[in-house]
C-alpha cells in the first residue's frame, strides 16, 4: 500500500461579515422616529399637564379645592351600561366631556331627586360653558324611573349600571354611601373629584368654574364621533 507523503497544514481564512451600512442607517432612523414620537406625545399631553398643574399646584390666592381630589385618579372602566333608549354601550363612550355624576336606585327617593336637581342647576349656572359638562345619573337596581322623572331628566345622561360593578370604580367617603355624593370625571375619562355629602353648591360651582377655565385651551364641548351623546344638548 502506497504511503502518501505528508501534506503541509493548510489554513482556510474566512472573511469577516462586512458592516451593513444600510442596516445601521435603518437603526438610526428607527431611533430618530422613536424620539420624534415621544416628542409628539409630550406636545399633545402638554396642555393637559399644564391645566392640571394650574389647578392642583398653582392655586390662585392660595385657595384650595372644595371637592376631594382622588389620588391616584381612576379611569372609567369598560362597564356595560344601558341608556334611556334601552341601548347598551361601554361606559367609556361617555368620555370627552366633564361628567357630574350621581348614583341612585331607579325608584329615586327624595335624596336622589335632590341630587338630580343640584346637577341640573349646577350645569345651568355654567352658562356658555355648560355644554362641556354632562349631568349623569348612574341608575342602579331594576326599578324603572317614573314618567315624571323621565321627563325631568330628559337632558341628563341616565345610564342603568350594575351596582356591584360600579362600586369597583366609584367609592364613597368613610362612613358614607355611594349614593351620598356627587362625583366628577374629567374629559380624559378619569374620576378625579368627590364632593361632600350635603355639599355647599357655591363651593362646588367654584370648583367647576376653575376646572373648566384651567382646561379651556384643550377641552371643547362635544365628543369624538365614536362616542354616544344621549341628552347633553
């Protein structure tokens, strides 16, 4: 058997992968795009941040709010509610407006009727700004409102809601019931204020005036097309 002569050891040199200039340029564009998107979000959020800073921090003449601020604010949950026409919607449809809310059973006792009257009066006293605020009755229980009550709340947003589910969002002050308060939700959809039971309406009006004034440059009357507006005209 023939013996093969020893062969010299050979080395194979593999080229290193070349730097992909196009890939680097794409990555740079992606980073720039992200920074631009962040900047755009900050620009869009600036009016909201400024208005809340004005109300919560820069308090004219050192005056404090009358209603209790909710911290942290609680966004509207996707509860399914039924409007006065019997149509179901998620509660989030009622965003994009200030909401002054009361809660009561459909039978609506004297306290309930008092709250509804206060809501209507407070909204009317806002004058030309009233279309930026809806008065909302979150109706619990299975009792349907009377014909007289339906007529009296024609301009309200009357929404039937499950009481147990609602209690996971709104909360009364210690020692009070959910039905004892008026609640305020901002146009972004956050529950942000709770007024005391048996409130001083002049103080409530002052809070509403200041909030509407502070948010005037980013909040306008009406909702986006996707939302439903039942009786806020």
